[in-house]
C-alpha cells in the first residue's frame, strides 16, 4: 500500500496520523499501548513479537497492534521510520502524550510563548509534536488555519511549511522534536 492510500484509510477509520521513527537496535520488552495502532514502514525494519511469534516488517509492509495487546518490539540496525495511526478509546492525557514522545525517541521540552507572538512561514528539519497545556496557538498550513487549545495536540512533520500565531493569553505546551531515521 502506498503512503497516501494508507493515510487516507487511517483517517476514514478514525485514527490520528503520526510520522515517527525509532532508534537503531532499540528493544522494548513485552508491553501494551492504550491505543489501537496501525503502521506502514517507510524505511528500516522492526520486529514485533506477539504470542511468542516474531514478525519482521520492512519498507512497504503494514501491521496492526490493537490496544492492550501484549507485544515486544525490536528495531533493526538502521532504525525504522514509519507512518502510524493511533486510535485511542479515551482522551489523550498529558502523561500519555509525554510517554509516547519519549518512547519514540523525541526530545521533550516544556515551554511556551508570550501573548500575540507570531512566526512567519517557515519549516523545520525535524518532526515536531505539540500538546497545548494552556492558552492557544493557531497554525497556518496549506492556507488553512487551525487553532489548538488546552488538551489539543498536533504534529508538524519535517519540511512542512507553517506559520504560528499565539492567542491573547499566550500558550504553554509540551513539545517533542525528532529527526527521522532510516
């Protein structure tokens, strides 16, 4: 399946779309997620072990891991980059958001901007994910403005042109940044 078709399918099925990567040789023993996950490997490889059966996924392969399914993950020597969908069965908490960022190798910062701050159209060389803790921020992408308030979260993939405008109360957030691997 190609990337655009996969992303469209995720959105139709109610998944939030996330670009991600994991570091080379990363191993996570048996664990569960609090969300359903589907992924399309873009580069590198990852082995997922469920019920004692290991299955390796490489570029172009797709897989699904349902919420609360015990599994282990082992990333190949080149790391792995993937497009994933997450469908939670409840509200995403600040703690779960930060845990997701750290598990996926994002550098995490807690920060904010003053009221009325603006940034002209620009792009980053890294993927960014942001959860608003207080106040609001508007992002303009592809000519569309989307406003994020406390509890909202978004992703700005590397290379995505966007502008920012902070609301009258300023904004406080948790942000994660990561450079793609593989």
